[in-house]
C-alpha cells in the first residue's frame, strides 16, 4: 500500500517533544511556532507496522519479554541485504536508546577525566553525555569550505595521541552537517585511532537516511581491515519514524568489549524489553525496504524544494547539500546576527522553532538546524514564513 507522505496525520501531538507546549516555551520562550527542531518525522509509519502492533495489542498479554532471535535475525539480514554489513545476530545487545548506549559505553570504558573526541558542530547530546559523566570533551572541529564539511585529520591525529584521550565518538552519517563519510575518510579515522589505541564508538543512527548517489558504509566494514576495537550503536527510530517506540542496538566484533557492555547493561538493568519494540523492530527490518525508499525519495524532494526556494527567494541563506540525515544546516551568517539575535529573529519574526547552531559546539555560531522530515505543505509554510521575516529586515 503506497504511503502518502504529503499527509499530515491529524492527531493530538501535545506529548510529542517537538510539539509539546511546555518544551517549546522552555526552549524558545513561546509555544506558537512551526516546529522543525526535534529530529523525528511527521509521517505516518508503514501500514505493516500499524497492523503488526495492533495484532500484538489484541493478544492482550504483556508479560516480560526478551529480544527474540527472529528480531535479531531480521536486523542482521537488513544490514546484509542493504549494506553488505555482517552482524552476528547473537552478538547484538540492546538498551532503551542510543544515548543510553553511548553513556553506558563511555562509562564502562573510561575513567573520570579521560578524553572523548567529538567532531563539532555535532549532535549536542554528545557533549551533555560526556560532561555529565565527568569525562573531558576533546574537540576535533570539522572544517567548512563553504559547501562541504571535512575532517581535519592532522588535528585528529594530534588529539588522538594525547595520553588521556580514550574514545572517538563518531557521528556517521553526521548530524547536523549531513556528511556521509566515504570509505577513504573512514579508513583514515580507523588508521589514526588504531595507531593511538583510541576506541571508536560509531553512532550510525542516521545510516539508513542517505541520498543517492551517496552510500552508507558501516564503519564496522572498514574497521575490519584494522582492528576489532570498535563499537557500533544504532537504532531503527529515525529510519522508520518510531523513536518513541523502539530501543537501540549495540554491536562489537570484540568479545571482551561485548562482555564489558553486557555487564554494564546488567548493572543498570537496561535490558528490560518492550513487547511493542520487539514486534516493531522485527516488522520494520523485515518489510520496511519499500517504505524507506519512498520516504528517502520524498525527503530528497523536500531538500530540492528548499534549495530552489532559497536560491530564488532568500539567496543570502544557503546550506551544504545533505548527503544523509533529514536535517539541513542553514547558514544564516550573511544576515550578520549574533546568536541571540538569530534566535529572536527565528522565533519572533519567522515563527519557527529551529535548533540554534551554537548548541552543536564550536563552528555552530550563525547556523540553525532544520528538520525536513515533514509534509511538503508544512515545509512550504516554513519557507514562506522565513522569506517574509527576511524581507521585513
Ligand atoms: C547522532 C544521534 N545519536 C543519537 C540520537 C538519539 O537517539 P536515541 O533517541 O535513540 O537516544 C540522535 C537523535 O537525534 C542523533 O542524531
């Protein structure tokens, strides 16, 4: 059954973080905004998912559940079928969310004060996790040549060889700048990190959201040529529009790491499974290919629409064309605002809730992130509000 991505499903969204009035008020100072901030989708999920979940609910039995071998096999088959990435289903571990996985792993593999490299501007929760665990943020800022972000490998080598640096937390594909790291870039990271005994945690939650001709390449595939000192964390939440429903999964080819992560999961009782997550994951990974491909085409259409609209109506505002993720990283620097002024402009003049660039760390000043996983009508409305606001300056 084809999905109508143009549809804006009518439902009460008050409890969705993106639409929640209290969250909007706390972050933006007002509630009446068109929300393009939190990174989830506005689309109805695939019909097979609704059917499977309804059938599960109709059973009326909700005892403690464990992750089923069928689900693990479906997950591994997805990665093999779509990306030629081999994951041994028996090696998969689960926690309630990707951020939970990252925190648990950093906690298990480092001591307070030790350094974790991140590549800003990057997903802001990374900084919060590292700080709240009392670890040190080690920045390896991306460089921006005006249309594409790149990794500064010399700088990476410099920080990786510092004695206190223990982990590189890689965002692959990268949120918010939309890069899909190529094989050569991943290989250079792998060479540097293995040379200096830096463990790589690769967060690949956006791995399925990649636009042709770009292709997602799992860091595990590249790393296999170097070492097994790598841990992948991911989730199907972004891919299938269900971050409120499912857990995250963790995979490492290293047996000792697997044991250590398992111990950490047991320590904090992170493996309590949810009956709906089980069936949702199994269904999505088994039957989700066509739906995902349709969503990617629709998202690409949104990106093209925004690029044309900006070029025609607000040429001062541009964005590096995303290779992956459903975020665009709008460059407002030509408008000459301070971060406070940009926030005021977006909220008070444009009526938009976007994520402020500076919250993504060094390199983020003057940018704002926009989530484009919404029906075209809402995207059009957002662009029109932005154009009116810019014209009023
Ligand atoms: C790179 C990255 N990692 C993790 C997350 C959060 O994942 P979870 O909700 O499973 O903690 C996000 C959400 O935007 C993200 O962009």
